[in-house]
């Protein structure tokens, strides 16, 4: 899927655009996906679309980000968000669960519910994790951080450990990333989004590779 059929003309192989298949990916998430506080073109989804196009991929990324959404909200709307043309899904949820101190086991149930919907529809998924801050205690952090890799392994998804991995820092302080964030210290600015997309992009290419196998 997403490849080009070729026709031979003389000794040249020419790609036939008429036979190319666009891949449609739903990006299910919260304000980080939606592009909160940014001009539309600076948000995560438009920058990811552009990154993929620059790599030669014909991909339509559907912005399924809703500001303030929790894992429960994502589960509640995943069924109707997955319209018939969708070929794969990126799931980036959990940040608002963390802001509210939501129980890790509840977030696990919700994300597993989303993955079960994808599995039932035979859709490939890129699951992007979140890392809990230390202020809720070590047990909370351990439980929350672990749910993403464990569910990714259980459901065979493509996996990225942290939405902010593109910043290239482990356990950064607010001052370490202030130049990449908006004034609220929660949402990335355009430069921060670009760094995030540079890291997420290859994972999306891995997702695309599964569709063409």
C-alpha cells in the first residue's frame, strides 16, 4: 500500500501517478496533536505531513487531536474517528491523565481499549508514550511509564517511548527546554514541534513499511 506501479517505456521505468495510493493516517491525541497555541501550519500534524512529503511519501494525516482530551476521551471517540478510508493510526494520549493525576491502571485500560478497536479493524498503530513526572511518587511513575511499552509489545504496535524524545534530553528541567516551549511550559513552540517531528517521522515511516509488506 502506498507504493507506485511502474510501466516500462523503452528502457525507462516511469512511475505512474494515476496508480499511486494515498495512505490515510489518523493522529488520535490531545492538544499536543491538535496544535494548541500555534498557527495551523506550525502544528504537529501539518509539520508531520510536510516531513513525510519531503521523504517522498503520499500520506494524508488526519488531525484527531482534541485539546484537554484524556485517554478516556480518546477511547470514547476512536470508533467514529476511524472513518472507512483510514489505513493506520498514531496514538498520543496520556498527558492530561498525568496533569490530573489519573490512575495508571485506568489509562492502561483506556489505551488498551483503543488498541483493541484498531486490532478489530486490522489497523497498524504507532503508539507514542508519555513519561510521568516524579511528583506523584516512584510507584506511580513506574506504573504509568510501563503501560506504553507493555501494551505496544502485547498488541504488536510500532512504539516510540516519549512524544518529546526529539528534544534529545533525559529528565530535562523546565529551563533546559524553555526555548522549545510556549509560555505555558507544556506545549511546544514551532521549533519544538519541528524537533519532535524529526524524531517521530522515522517511526511513521516504520508504520508505513508495515502497510506495504
